[in-house]
C-alpha cells in the first residue's frame, strides 16, 4: 500500500506507507502528526484500562483453617466472575466499536 502525502511541514509530496511514523523525504518531518498523536493517546488509554482491571486475586494458603479457605474461595469465585464479566464487556465493546 503505497501512497503519497503532502508534508505538513514543507508542503512537498512524499511517499507515505500510511504509517503514523513515516517521515517526509524532504525535511524528515512526521507526515501524519495527527495520526501519531492519536495512536499514542490510544495506546496510553489501553495501558490505563489494563491497569484499572488488574485484580489482586485472593491467595489461599494451605495452612489456612477450613473456614478461611471456604470464605476465600467464595471471594475468589466473585473475583473470577467479575473479571470474566469485565473481560466480556471489554470484548463486546471492542467488537461493537470495530
Ligand atoms: Zn517535508
């Protein structure tokens, strides 16, 4: 996919692979600064989402008494359900948005 794009810096036409990182043949300026900024914002947002949905799972120790294990397992079950639902929603949003 080869295309050309008018450089926003020097106004000359330059070969462009439609990548936000492509630079102008003439002045080495970024050909698509908007796309680059958008891409960076997007990856930043993805990073934030990943951090937000990181759940610290309850650790069950073999030395715990049975009732502690019992309640920890229930808590862990809720955590797994929550993560499953959130992952499903994120997937759904991605599918609907795509
Ligand atoms: Zn240029």
